[in-house]
C-alpha cells in the first residue's frame, strides 16, 4: 500500500472507530441520566414511572417515622408533598425542616422508594449537643 | 505587621513574575541570563507569602479573616496548617506557591540548557504565575484583615480534619501546577520550532514528577473519602474528583508519548498537544471547582465573578497555546515511519485510549451543564456511565500494556511477539478461570479485573525474566508503575464486586454477623475530643468465641461549628476491611449500625503508591547533564 | 517556516473554544440550588460581620446582638417601597420593644447615607452590605424585608414587602410580646447558653442560664443546667452554689432525673456513697431500662458497689477497724 493510501486507510478507520465510540458514549450517557423533579411535578405524574429519578424539597417537620431500619418522611415544596420510604441509616445532615434530595423510584402505592438520601450541607444548623445523653427521654 | 509582610511578598512575587515573563522578549541576549535569578526570587517570595499565611494559622492570629473563618485555638496544630488551604483564597495561594516552586526548581536544573530555551520556558511560567498573583491580589486576597478580630475562630470544617486531608491539597496542587512545566516547555518548543529527543528528555522528567504528585494527591483524596464520608465508597465520579482525574489521564498519555519522542523522534506533535492539553485540563479543573458552575459536595464557595476571571485566564493561556500549536506544529520535524505493529503504534493507540477516557469523563461531567443550557432541567449523570466508559477503554489499554513494552521500536515481528506473550496469556486466562470457579458466584467485573491484572503482571514478569531484571531507570520505573496498575486493577475490581453490607438495629450485648464475622455491641458512651464531643460505640469482633478486635465508631458534634459528623471505625486487613458506622438511636434503646465488609480496598492505594514510586524512579533516571554536541547545536539553531 | 495549517490541528483549538463558550454562558446564570429555597424562619440567623454605615472602620457582628430580641430591616436607596414604610419603622423604633437595625442591601454606602439624611433615620445602626452576601444568606432577594430575631439568634419572623401599621399590629407586636413571655425567654436564653457552652464561653453561658432561670424560677431542668455549668467552670466541683441549685430543683420536683443524678454526684464528691446510691437508684427507677442514660447510671452504680465492696474487703483485712463512713 502506498503511503498515501495507507494514511487514508488509517484516517478512515480512525473516523469509523471515533464515530462508533461517540455513539456508544452517547448511548451510555443517555441511559444514565438521572432527572430531577419537584414534589409538585411528581404529584402531577410528570416523573417517569419505572425509571430512577431524583426529587428535592424540604422534609416536613414532624413527618419522620422510624420502624427499626425502615424510615419514612414527607418531602414538600410548599405546594404538594410526597411520602418517601428509605431503608437504613440516614445521612448526618438529614433533619426535619431541612432541604433534601432523594434518588430512587416511585413505588406502586404512590410513595417514593429512596435508594439514596442526599442531605444538603448547611453551616448554620445547631443540633442538640451529644453531651445531653444524661437527659431522660427525647428532648 | 504580618499582613504587611505577607502582602509585600505577594506583590514582590508578582513583580518578579512579570519581569520573568518579559525576559525572553528582551533584545540584548545577555539579559536572558536574568531568567534564572528572577525565577528563584519569584519562588522565594511566593513561598514566603504562603509561609506567612500558614504562620498566621499556627499562631491562631484571628486578625486574618481566613484564620477566623477556618481555624480555632482548640484545633490541633496539623489541622491548623491544613486550614490555610481550606478556603478558596488559601488554596489559590498554595497553587501560586507550587507553581513558583516548580519554576525555581526548573531554573536550577536548567543551568546547562540553551539559554533561549530556558528563558522562553521560564518566561511562559512567569506569565502564568503573574496572572495567578494578579488574580490573588485583586480578587482573592488571602490576607484580608478583620478590624475587630473575634475572640475565637470558627474552627475548620470537620470533614477536613483528617490526616489525609492535610497532605491531599498540597500534593494535588503540586500536580496541577507541575503540569505547567511541560506546558511551558511545549510552548517554548513551538516558538523555537523544534521538539526533538532533547526536548522530550527534559520534558519527561518534569512531566513524570508532576504526574507522581497528582497520583499521590488523587489517592489521598480517595483515602479521605473512604475514611470520612462514612459510606465505604472511595470514588464517586463527583465533578471535583473528575476535575483531578482528567489531567491525570492526559499526563499519563504525555509521559508515554514522550518516550517515543525521546527514543525515535516520533509522536512529536502529539506530545506537544498532550503537554498543552494536560495543563489545560489542570486549569479547567481549577475553574470547575471554584466557579459554581457545577454543584458538588467538595466545591469551594460559589462566586461567578471569580469563575469568570479564571475562565478568561484559562481561555487566554490555553487558547493562545493551542493556536500556536495549530500554526507551528505541522511544520515541525517528522520522524522515521513506523509499521502498524510496533511500539510506536502501541503508544499511539495508548494515547488515543487515554485521551478518549479523558474526553469521556469530561463529557459526563459537563453533560448536566449542557442539558441545563438547553432547558432540559437539572440532571445528574449516574456512576454507571463512568464505570462503563472506563471499563470499555481501560481493558484494551491493559492489553496494550502487556504488548507495548515487549514490542520493538519501528517494526515488531508478530511471531516473536506472540511467542513472548503466549506464556503470559495462558497464565492469565487459566488463573482467572480458576479463581472464578473457586470463588463461586463472582461477577464479570471481578473476573475481568483479575484477568487484566494477571495479564499485566505476567507480561511484566516475562519481560523482567527475559532481560534478567536489567534495564535503564526509565524501564525499571515503568515496571514498578505497571505493577502498580495491576495491583490497582485487582483491588478496584474486587472491591467493587466483592463487598457485603448490612444495616442493623442492635441492643447492647446483641450480636450481628456478616460474611463470617461476628460483631457484638458492647455499649455506647459519650467521649470528648480536642474540639468535639462524641457518642462512641464499642463493638467487639469475635471469631470462634474469642474477641479478636474492637471497633469504636463515633457520632461527633464539633463544638464551635455545631456540625455533626459520622466517624466510621475501620479494621484494616490485607484482603478485607471491616467497616462500621454508627447511626441514630431508636426509641426502644436499640442503635442503628451499618456493618460492611470491604474486600481488597487497601490494594487500590497500594497500587497508586507503586505507580507513584515507579514514576519517581523513572524521573530520577533522566539524564540531566547535557550532552555537549546537542547543546551546541541547540544554541546554533536558537 | 511553512504556513500550512492542517485541518486536524485546528480541531483541538476549535473544541476548546466551544468549551469556553459553554462554560462562560453557564456562569452568567446565578448559582443553582437543586432543592426549594429554605425558609429562614425557625433557623439560626446567619453569622455576619459588617461595617457600620455611620462609623466606617467599626464592625458589627451577629454575635454582638445575642441576648436580646432585635429587628432587622433590609432596604436600599434604590427601592421605592422602602420610603413608604418609614412611618411604620419609626413607630416600631419609638415603641422601643426591640432595637431596629437596618441592612443597606446592595447599595453604595454614600447613596445609603444620602438617602437616610434626606429621609430621616429610624435605625439604631445601619449595616453596610454592598455585595448583598449577608442579605442573601438571610434569604433576601428583593427589598424591603423585615426579620425579627430572638435572643438566641433564631429568626422568628420574616415579612416581605413594606411594613404597614396593620402588619405591626397583627404580626410584629404580638410576636414581640410572645417572645417576652417567661417561657419563651427561658427557652431562648437556654438555647443561647448551649451555644456559648459549645464555644467554651462558660461565663456567658452562666449569665444566659441565670437569665433563663430568672424567667422561670420553678423549672428544675434550668436549675440543673445552671448547676452543671457552674460546676464545669469550677473544675467539675458541685460544692457551693451548684449543690444549692440542685437542692432547689429537687424541692420543685423530687423525682427529676437530672437533679437526682447531680445530687448523687454531689454526694459522691462529699464521700457519702450511700446517699449517692439512693439518689441514683431513685433516678433509675424513673427511666426506661433501655435509655442510654439508664445504662450510664447502672454503670456508675456498679462502680460504686464495686468500690464499696473493695473498701469493705480492705477494711476487713486490716486489723478489724470499721470502714470509714
């Protein structure tokens, strides 16, 4: 093969490989996009039924219920609210009345099954001091 | 007084940087000699400025606003120093000081270089340094004073109070700033019109050293995430992590590419481009972390104004360099042609794969940005995309890692190559199948990881045996670094596919088992630390009825900031880690706990350490004394 | 020097240029937050350290205003409705229930000074917030906005828009009255005390707790907290005022767990093991067996019994002398 033909062949195969790579990349990207919805949008059925998505809002005060490892709480955006279920430990920064983003799927019963809870970092929050362990009962 | 000294050193550093940038443009050739002393002075002043800030932190001088915001009297001394670079301003000062130190080091070792090359390289570095110093003085003054110093500082962000976090920023910053050296060398080469083996030799040393720092810095960041974030993960494809990974990928491609230039004069224009892009990714990373364009747990305070200044800096510096490359590179010397099957080809493929990986990571990181410009709503890119892209690209790369070092330069003979490799291929395939069969259900990822690392290790062994362990420092370094890659690949794939996790609610003296390990909660009691109060759980690890270890996870409350953190307790082992985090108490007196058994996690960092070690060995082997004929020819051309 | 520019070599430059455009246009948008904006009411006021408008060079910090109820009114010289609310602001200032501070939000200091000179100044102090960062931390996006902040730094009210006499009558004055009620005062002082304690400022914590206890003298918990801090300040010794406070607490509520625990600790300090044991047993009886506090009491009691047994044993082995009690 002459040098020129070889260069052309290399260029052609590089272009083909490149296009294939980009196509695969975009496919992988699209399949892994996690969209964000507000509770109002979720309530209006704008969020996908079977896919993973994120929802953000405030945790409604007094809505946290714990049954052993299973926790449930309500996320609201001031207009509508959605109940969220989560199994396991909640992050340190999770508190009622604070902002939160949950990632998971809508359950069949209209509640949201959260796989991950991402609580927002807030520097002004003051939790009750841990040294209050001597107090009887919840504060 | 201290603020005055600090400001003065920064201003002086700026002055020297500007002077340094101007030297190459000076008419009389004898002024070129000024480049070296100017570089040394810039380094001195920048270091002094940083030392002033660090000193203020150690003394707890709350007259400095940064000290008041990020330190306190009750903070241990090591963390006070770390507080110096916890803020945007402090870390940018660290960036500038790192750049100045690298420049001074280059100036010192470039004694025998052709004066014009040295002057141009130092000039570019001076220009970049001047831009940073100017940005610091005008928009991010680290030495802002408070008229009424508060009695107590606000303490350092508790997440940063960890040993890994003391060393991670300096190392990472040295890596980022260090990539400016190959950049400057590339620009100087483009101006001068030649980038041959001598240029490659000089650049390779500095590129490899910067790459070592970057490797260690990233590894430490990963160690911190594992220890501190409480979830047992070590890499999250977070935008800030990606911002450090992209320059690393580019720098890896660069140091490999430079080998071809040094030995055969091939891949010259590619190496120049990689050198420019490496620093470009470095600046991009710096921009992404500080501009607020992407939201991340790690990002500094959002400030669009500062972001704009950094973007303009990046656009001008990198844009001008790329334009220069577009103009000058085509005319630069071509190498001897090489066949499709040769070491050069392997290196070309390697470059393509690494750069492709960097672009894949960039695409994933910026995709949310692009989609928001198109009003497709806030979006996150899930980790599986990155994992899949990396697996797809790293596997062929690992394959090449076995072939490349064994292939000849110019033209490799397929039969002899195949002969050298077949033993290794056999070993890796058989062994991975054997392991998969022995371990029962093990995921495809684990099998792939084992196969890849065994392939690399066995080809390495075969090569070492064939040469009886002899070889230049560069080759020895390569062997150690590639071994590091094999160890890392094994650790990463097994960690990802092999861990177990369980969340439990336990009473005192209750037992939980996971993966054959027994955990017994003995009690939860308050403890106090230097600047925090904590609830500490004591958990015994039992095996066959005997207590073999104890773990003490904590929930801490840092007094000054009133921030709660979870400190996981980790029992580190050679092949498995036991990882326990303490959660909330339940109303009935039980405590929530997360128990994890993580496998081969330590191998991930051992691999990174080996990689860095290999790099250091390779860098130490670069000839620094200039061969006589080359420098004379260089002078004649310049 | 050939002037040939190959197409392939321009690709990196072109891609980079596109990248910069994407990043640059993304910058002009304000920093994004994924979740809904959080209400500041019920949360701690953000920390700030701002220059005073009429005393350049002097700073006012948020922490300086702790310990009193105060009002923050965010305004600007470029804001029309701000002028309309001046009469209401003056009325508020004259009523004197809480000091009124102004926040000059995204306003050049000279413009602010001129405006106040032209229009009369109802504020005790005006703070300069030229960049608007403190205002934004409070959640201010447009002015005027008025906040009422409690003794412990908690924001209790936010009113967007100009103040009118009706708003004063229906929202602000009732709130100020409620915040001055003994229970509210005690709560706020108590929270403030916790904050001072966490910063190691024990004297201020004691002061705050005294205020709290003065507001609610019959609250056993406050008495115990005060006793605890006084003791901490005195090398963890309960003798003296702390012990007296604990005794008062026990008179108010003989079954108060915290008071009983402290009384037991005091007894131990004096060497009266038996009394300590009685107090702690009584406290334990009030607790659920699984509570963390119960576990600690049991541990203390066990240690006590162990010590008694050991000293009894020691006494028995030495030549028949009775245990020192």
